[in-house]
C-alpha cells in the first residue's frame, strides 16, 4: 500500500464519515507559494478555492508570516482575554471603523460558527425572543443554534433547535412562482411574503433576520441588490434586528463593496466575520452596535478569541488588503473570469447558470436532456479541473454547483490561466454528457 493510500485509510478509520473529502482520489496538500499549492505526489495546482475562502492572500505571504514570527519570538502564544491584548484592540479598532456601524464594538471568536452563535445570542437577549428569520438555502455553521437557522437540509441534522426559525425567500428565483419576474417584482414579492410570515407564523417579537449577502454553501446564490434594504424597512417597523453573515463575503471579495451587504445600500445592526481575515489562522468575530454588544448581563469571554498569534496574522492580512486595494483587484479579475465563463456558457448545454460578484463565482450544472440539477456533472467538472491543475469547490442546494473564490491577490495571468482551464474542463464534461 502506498503512503498516500495508507493515509486515506487512517483518515477513514478515525475521522467522521460525514466529514467529506474532495475528489475520488483525495489529495494531501504539502506546499504552497503565492496562489499555488503542491500535493504529496508533487503535482502543482492553481488554487481557486483557498481552503474554503480562507487563504485570502494565498500562501506564504511574507507580511503575514513575519508578523506571526514576531509574535512567536516574544514567547507569548496565548494569554486569554483576561489580559489586555494589543493586537486584539488594534484589529477591533480597524474593523469597527470599516464596519460603518455606529458606536461599533467587536468580539473575537475562533470561527464563523461561533461568530454567528454570538450574534444570535445578542439578538435573542436584546429582543427577549427565540424567534429568528433566516433565508432559504442558507448556511450559518455546524453548531446547534447555527444549524437551526440553516435553510439547507443537506446540512441540517435535527428537526429541533434552541431557536424558532422561519425561512424567507430571496435567493430562490429558480422556483416556478418567480419565473419571469424582474428584480423589482421579485423584491416586492419577497417583501410581501415577509409581511405575511410576520403576520401568520410569528408571535410578533422576532429577534433578528440573519442572512448571507451571497450564500456560500448555497452555491453563491444571491438576492437582487436592494432586497435587504427593502427587508430592513419592514424589520425596522417591528424593531427586528438585522445580522449580515459576512463570513464569506467580507473584506472586499465581491469587488463591489468592502462588505457583501454594501450592495444592498443598508447598514446592519451586526455583522459576523471569519475565514479570510486570518489568511489561514483561526479567527472569527462579531461587530455590532455598542448597545447590543454591551447588553448582556452575564460575564463572557472566549479563551482563544483574540489569540495573540491569530491577531498578528489578522492585522497583517487586513493591512495587506487595504494597502494593496485588493477590493479593486477582485473586481477586475472577477470581471475577466465571470465574463469569460458567461460568454462561453452558451456552447455548453450542461451549464445552467454562471453567477457571481468579484472573486466569488460559480457554475451551475444541469442534465442537458432534462434540465434537472446534476451533482454528477458538478463532480465531473471538479475532477476535470483538477486533472488540468486547478482546485475548485462545490455547493448548491442540490449539490450541482462548482463554486470558486480564488485568492484576492490573483494576477492577470493567473485569472486567464484559470479561465482557460475552466473552459477546457467544461468542454470535456459537456462532450461526455452529450455524446
């Protein structure tokens, strides 16, 4: 048995069966530089999924590595939030300023799941209610509360939850009842549905709406720009809070705003964040109105939230994003790739949709004969891209979407290379499916 096969055998013996691995022959990544990685067999790949949108700047970035090394050199890897943490304060100041939320305060966690749990706790406490609105097809994490507001059965294990959740329309325009609607008509239909949900399914004291501006696990489906502003005008009538889950859409990745919610022209009461901020180091958090953050009466902390090493990485990562205007680069490179995919899509009956904003884009696959969602075709496209040296991800309500989020440092040449591989991979998959 090869060492690779032995590692896979050992993985399956001790890891949960539900912790899926990509590809029929899963790979072990052992090296990374820039926007490329190398597997244990020595094969190199251009990375268009970045550890599920987490290695935002790519690999082995000197500014991040040196910041972490400086912190390690102090000998202080951890102190806990029971002590002053300079890096935590500095990062919180930056995020509070960038958030646009008035009188903002920040609480750091280890992950997006924990961040969403914290935001839901703040909202439930402030409103004295367990009722929460969420979006159909959403995903907010793997914990008890976060699963309760996840509108995707593939990621939901339990029918019960600490929260009483009601799910809204907004990213489901594929449904027949919305066929042929303009953006304005669809937004109006969704708002009328929100009012109906509030009038019929709730007790009138809803705590919050939590929503992803672009649904990550949902396959980068998204509401039309302006929907959440329209929703918030209704929420404000009832005092309902709005939480924007920016775990995947933050830091300029969409190219059109520093936060995904910027496209909707509205400032939320809270935003959650994680993933790319640490460029691979574990960090998450909530930025919220100060009155909401300070509202809890019980003592709280996060043992590893605000960890000095993670804060060093996150400060360096955020500074790099701002200093190099990576939001503008995301807009530029995203336009190249999304435009190229959209132009080529008409040649491929297997492609049902191309969508995205900035460096956050997806290809939805469907059976060319029936038009039905096709998870096998999505899997085939992933394999075809891997064979040609490109790593991508998957998602979608039906598991038929290949989704991609390259590092925000992607160059012109890398964008063209990735686009070429994707089109060649689509040609191969389409030929196999239609022959």
